[in-house]
């Protein structure tokens, strides 16, 4: 079997964790390829609820090998806190493999993330404050510290020294904070070295061999298409590439081995943090969506901004990621609306746009052009086939499929593993 990529189609929190978990029984490896503990995936298995941040969602499935790829940024304290919490609940985490090339989040990255946001004032991005952006910035500036550096103390100290040289000037002279010493960072990192060593591997090689042996590899994206640093609503994005292209660079698996790209898309839209959001509802309807969908961040607890489904965004995600299947989630949350608006195009200063505008200035001015669909009142959480769904729900799915650029192969009708209407096989 080839590699499969799973991405978020909107601004995150589409239900990627549940979708990955759903595929857990038919895949051999689940690889997280981007981001870090800015992600938050809530997964419900029976009467147990798990909140994962850094670990791949495949960790919950016995037999699956969870892999943290080279494209991920790792906060080692968070890694072991998550591992320990799962072990305490009886989840075996011993299969976890971590790339030797993944970059480490240092205490100074978290500090800079937070103070930089404060300095931006009204222009702040609303980051998760986990040090994600500054760690990727160091990676690109070639002053990052990687997992493999933990196994050579001399090199580790050199790398930290190199990273701190400029940063301490910045921290002391610009941000008015105290300087950070090489010793304190080295000490913190070295405390994790021995625990990390046995789980560290050349994950590109491992995955290449697994594919050669006919194993199935699922590449799980954190964040989502519109948060991609290249393709998203820059600068209101994260600092990695959650889109399907990022799955290759973030795992070492070449594009020729990827045969399927599954995009998870919510039946409406949410966004956490700052940035443009054409279908956002700032009125009572937005509050109702947030309440009905329990739209509060898994990572920061922040209320998520809510709005209607945006087919322009979905079409964009279909094109950028080469989507072969959509998994439509949280359809049950829309139960009880008389009419459901769907954004089919934008009006930008009097001009209709059927595709994402070229510039962010235009995107900030985009007003949704809505088409209205008839709602339904029936509880749909027990539906398992298309025929179990009310006619209007079926029509909503069909309409979204026609305007979103790829088939909808599964529909979520509740948070539980089994609360899914399967329309086509996903592997
Ligand atoms: P992720 O970051 O993309 O994995 O998504 P989050 O876990 O942050 O947010 C999705 C939330 O919706 C989680 O609380 C899931 O348990 C829940 N969820 C996923 N699919 C469905 C669904 O089809 N219906 C309902 N009601 N909840 C869902
Ligand atoms: P999952 O994987 C939703 C948002 C933050 C902020 C911006 C940059 O659960 O879908 P960062 O800390 O990454 O530098 O913040 O990106 N953001 C997310 N929003 N879901 C996520 O992850 C997110 N990860 C980052 O809110 O606007
Ligand atoms: Mg999330």
C-alpha cells in the first residue's frame, strides 16, 4: 500500500484527530509531519476522551507505529508529559519513533513567542504561545537545535551558544528580559537525552523501508491549509507547511509514493486567533454554532470564531492539496437550523470571485455570496448510511460535494469513533 496524506481543509480543528483515529485500524504507521504542540486533537474512544497535542493520533491504536517526523518541532517536556499521561491511562506508547532531524523547542523560543506577540499589540497573530514560530525561524536561519544534537554534548553546547548569541541581545536590549545562559538550556535538554535516545531514528529510512515492504503509512498534518505559511492567510498563519506538499518535506517520503490525499472539512467553519474569515458570524448565530459545536480550543481553551461553510476555501484546499477525498465532520452540529447558508463565492468591492483572491487585501475585503439550503430537525447521530440521514441533510452533503472539488467519502455525525457515515472506502 502507498502513503496517504490527511490534512485540514480550513483553519484547523476540523476533526483531523478523529479521522486519523478512524483510519488507525487499517494503517501501519501514523506520521506527524509538521507543527508541534500548537495542535490540539480531541479523540473520543468509547467513554474515554483523549486530548493530544504533540503525539500523532495513531498512538491510541494498538499495533500502529506512531512517528514524529523531521518536520515537527518538539518541546521535550511536553513530549514526556503526554507520554506519561497516556501510559498512566493504560495506553502503550513504547512504539513511538522520533526523527533525529526534528528541531527542538527551547525555553527561549517560548519566551520570544510570547513577548513578540505583546510587542505586535493590535497586529498580534494570536499564536498559541508554544514557541512554534521562533523555533521554525531558527531552523530556517540555521541556528536550530535538533534531536540528534542531544547525543553529543559538545555540539549541543555549541549550537545553543550560536542560537543565544543574537537572541540574548534581543531579549535584553529590545524586550527588556534577562539573558539566558547556555548552561541552563543545555541542562534542561540533556535531562531528556537518555529517554529520547532509544526512540530516535532515521525516520525517512524507516518509512521508506516500510513502504517497500507494502506497509500503509498515514501522514497526519497538524493545523490546516489556510494556516500554511506559503498558501494560507499570511501573516495570520502558523510557521510550517500543513498542506500535502509539507507531508513530503516533513517526513522524507517522496511525492511519487503518495496516492491518496484526504482533507478533513467541517460542515461549517471555525478559526482560532487573528486573521480574515469571510463567513464569520459575530452575532447570536455565531454563538449558537460555538455552543452547539463545543467550539473551544483543545490547546488554549480559547473560544473559536465560528461561521458558515465556505466552498471557496474548500475548493482552494482541494486544489492546493490535490484532495482525493473529503471527510465532512460535525454535520450533527447543524441539526435544528431552518436554513443553512453556504458561501459559494466572494464579493470583493463589487467584483465576484469564485476562487481565492490573489491578494490578502482583497481577501480582507471579501464578502460572502450565500446560497441557502433547507435544514433538518432530526437527531442524526445514529445515522450510519446516507439513507439514514434526512433528505435535506443528504442534499446538503451533495451540494457541498458538487461545489468543493472532490468527493465526500465520510461524514461525521458525532465525536465517537463509530459516529460516522461511510460513503466510500478511505484506503
Ligand atoms: P483537530 O485539531 O482537527 O483534530 O480537531 P479538534 O480535536 O481540535 O476539534 C474537533 C472537535 O470536534 C473534537 O472535540 C472532536 O471530538 C469533535 N468531533 C470530531 N468529529 C465530530 C463530529 O462529526 N461531530 C461532533 N459533534 N463532534 C466531532
Ligand atoms: P490543530 O492541529 C487551530 C493558529 C493559532 C494562531 C496561528 C499561529 O488542532 O488544527 P502558532 O502557535 O502556530 O504560531 O499560531 O495558528 N493555530 C491553530 N488553530 N488549530 C490548530 O491546530 C492550530 N495551530 C495553530 O491560533 O492563529
Ligand atoms: Mg485542534
